[in-house]
């Protein structure tokens, strides 16, 4: 799971995404990056997220919580 | 549900694409999106060129052009088919049916069953199913299945969700009985609770088109479209395909008692290269067995993309020999369907330009 934000940083083409970072604050955060996150989480964790769920996360921590919550289901 | 057919074949395919070719790079200034991000979109999704009708061209125009080509080249006799199925989401009129328009404009015989079906990206499979069923009737010797759409006319040029990938076109597929009793297996599912994922909100009886429905509005991603335009929830479609299609193919193969390796070609609907490659990865299918190159050449023309995938990639092969094909279509409805069948040798498989 610690890998997740590093992968998101790669998608956003930035050095780092910290748990407290607001995702919408990144220049590259748009529908295409949201889709890339869906694909990455599906590939790495076998979890299907919707675009709406990801947008509701707001922060890096929110995304970590969402994936953790889905993983235990 | 599982369906099964036997003694049925596809004896020919003709595809019709508009001559008017547009490129993503020329159109990306229409999108409310930085150029750098548009180029990223192009790279990730595999967008490049697409074929669109130029002006008020209708489904019947593309289809009649194709049928007249077949008549003129003696590939189809105008009196020797008994049913005309037209699968489209962009009919000439709300009424009458576009199949009746085509019958009338061509002066075809009256002993003819004309049927329109409102289906999209699964429309080739749904059309094959209906055509195979009609061939149960002794008086129906041959069915002409038309898949055709001119949906570019309903997509906003400022919608980067849909405009880069839309394509127009028509395919004409000839269905006949055959002595070969090899079973054709089909699997079909629908889910109307997800009907809003792909739709044109206005223009029917629920919300007739009006000056209000023509007003352009911006969505959360900066796309501009009106209620008269096609709207697609792209990420919901992506999830739908990745979740539903692989188990459907597993079921189909299991019902048929076949393995992935028994299939020569996976001829799937072409939403974009990206989605097909993710699907191939998930199913463990090598890319060379699943063509994904139709959107970058012609765009996504709904039910026409499987015939285009065959005509573009395999036209010589399906005329010369028989292959084990797994077909799949998935889209509006939502609808997802697959079919395992032998394809070829066909009498013809061609592509012409309108």
C-alpha cells in the first residue's frame, strides 16, 4: 500500500504525493489521470474504483483509505 | 443467457467508410484542455485519425451506396435476399424505419422483412443473432444485416470524451444457411439499470429537442456539450468492460468446451486501443490475436467496428480460409454479448469509400 502514492506521483508526473496533498491541487489531475489511477489500482490491487469514488477522496490519504476499505471487502 | 445456433454462416462482408478523414492533432484546439494534455490523451488512448461524414449524410445513404456496389459487382442479387435488418442508433427518421427507407429507395421486392434494431456497440452480435433466427424460416433464404451509424453528427466537437474517437460508417453482412453443423455459441447479457452511461438525452418523446436542449453547457472536466449531444461516462464504460467482458468470455468458452488457445482471433468491438489492450492483458490474450487498430484509422463506429476489424486486418484470410473466431460487443443499454463461431471462407470481404 505504501507504493500507492508513489504510483500516483508517477501518473501525475511529480516527485512525490504526500498523504496530506490535495489531489485536485496538482496541475495534471484531470479525467485522464483519474482513469490512469483506476487502471493502476485495478492492475496492482485487483480493485475496481469508479471515477466518482476517486474524485471524492480529495487527498492522498483519502485515496489510501478508499483502497484499504475496498481491499478488506 | 446462452444461445446456440447451427447451420448458419457469414458469406460476405462489405464495409463502407466516409472519404472525409480528420486527425486528432488538427482537432485538439477545439478541446478545453492544454495541448500537452491532449497529446497525452492521444498517446494513452491510441487516437489518431477518424472517418466522419461530411454534411447531412444519413445511414440510408451509406447503406444504399454499399448495396448498389454489391449489386453492380454481382456480389449480391437484389432479388435474392428476404430480410433486411438495420442496426443503428442514428436512424434517418423517428418513423418510418430506416430499413423501410432503404427498401423503398432501392425498389426492393415486397416479399421482404424490414427490421430496425436500436443497438450500438454490441449491435453486430445482436444483428447476427436476429439474422440467424430469421433463417429458421424456409422462405427466408438470405439475410442482409446492416450495421450503420452517423453518430459524429450527434457528438459535440468540444467534447474530448467522445469526439476524438467517434467514427461513421456502415457494414453489410450476408447471412445464409450452410451444411456445416458446427455449433455457434452465443452469450448475451443486458443491464438497463446502467442505461444512462451512454445516451443522447434529448430528441425522443421524454425530452423533445428544443432551443433549450441545444444550449451548450460545460461539464466538470471542461467539455462543452448540449442535451442534444451524445454523452458518455468514459470511466464507467471502462469499468463495465473490464469487469463484465472477461467472465463472459470464460463462460462462453466453457459452454463450448473450448480453451483460449482454440481461438484463432478475438474480434472485439473497438472502443479504443487502450481499452482493448487492458482487456487482452486481463484475459491473457496475446495482442496479435486481438486487433485493436480500428479507432486510430477510422474511429469507433459502434456496431460497424467488428466488420471493420475483419475487413481491415483479415480480408484475405477470411476469403481464403476458415478461422475460429471469438466475437464480442459491449456498449449502450448496457449490453454485452459474445459469440464463438467459424468465420470463412467468405465469398467476399471488402472495404469501399463513400
